[in-house]
């Protein structure tokens, strides 16, 4: 038998083949262990969410008993984690008392209507929560960046939206405005994962593909939106969504803290992480500092 071959049981095997089989076995073992660690992490994350998801059921019951209306807006750049958070918020909720609304491109008829009309048609009745996966704030960010609205339409929206929301809140609707903030690098990484994963490719749209090239345009629109539409009655809350689980956990806390519902479990941690959750008043100075560093005039 040559030195480059060995006997294993009743068969003769080339050393190179044996080494290859051993390496393949080690790689498979590593993959299985990684999968186990991923499964353990996922289970831990689900367990961390469950106490807050139980509290969401109590919040729902409060809305139903008191016939209160609640709207939660989920805004942010593409791949910022809005959809995944909505799924965690609604996972155990009573389907009779919530709706998720994600409106598509307006029809020609809708384009002739008052801009808010098609959104108002989706507003909650007493005892119901409506979660908007993107909202009327399309006109503050996506539409002006891609030229889907005129400059006049954008200016009219920015002048009118704060009064619209103040009236909404004054008449008893609980309004929570969440902006999911992700870095350019993390957005790129998530896009690449969508492109390479056949189970996620459907998430990647033509608009998504342009998001990286239009990054600075979106940043400017975000700045103007926060500066001009975050009010005492309807403030923006920014969720840092670099780590999806932490973003989801803290978004649930923000939603729960917006309503003084009964039977709150004081053993649950309702305090948002200040590294993850910031107000518009905190975010704007950071954005203004970035504008100054980039040589952009800050009014």
C-alpha cells in the first residue's frame, strides 16, 4: 500500500480523500452547532418579548373596554426593520381588534382626492388599534425623493400635517409615531442578504435598489420631517434598529407606555433603552452636527 493511502476498516482510502471527509465532517458539525446557537438565541429573544406581548393583550382589552382608538405609525428607510417589528407586536393580539395597513400606490381617482382621505378611510373605530406600515408620511420622504409628488404638494403637506394630527389627538385618538433608524452600512448588508436569499428576494424592489444612492436625499427629508412635524401632541420617537431584536423590544415598550391601561405587571421592564430609543429633540442636534461637518448650512 502506498504511503498516500491508508486502510480504514475493510477499504483502502487515499489520505487526501480521508482528510477531505474529515474537514467536511468538521464543517458540518460547525454548521449544526451554529444552527443550535442560532436557535437558542432566537428562543431567548422570543422569551424576552413574551412578557411585553402579554401586556399588549391588556392594552388591547383597555382599548376595547373604553372604546379608545389607537394609531401606530411605522416609518423609516427601507430595510430598517418596520415589518419584523409589526409582526412581533401583533403576533398574539386579538385579530378582531387590530389591523395592519400598508397602502400601495394611489389610484388615479385617489390622486384627485384630499391627500389624507385614503388614510382616514383606514382609521380605527372605538376599541381598535391600526398599525400603518408606512403612512401619510410617504409625502414627507419617499414621494419627494423619487419625484412622486410636486414641490407644492410637499409644501402643502408639511404645512397641514401638524394641524391634522393635533385635531386627531384632541378628539381622543392615541397616536404613536415611530421612526426606525438604520445606518447606511447596515442597510446595505440587509439589501445584500435579500438579494442573495431566494426566500427574501421578493422584498427587494426597484425603489430599494436606489435607496443607497439616494441616502443623502433621504437624510435631508428625515431632518426636515423631524424638525417640522414632531409636536408636543404628536412627537416622533426614533428607534435605533441596528440590532433588530433590541429595536423590537424597545418599540413594544414605547407602544405600551403610550396608554395608561389597567392591570400593568410591574415586574415587567417597561423602561426603553436610551441607547435605542431617542426623541426627535435628541436626534435633531445629532443630525445638525452631521450637517455642519458635511459643510451643509443648518437654518
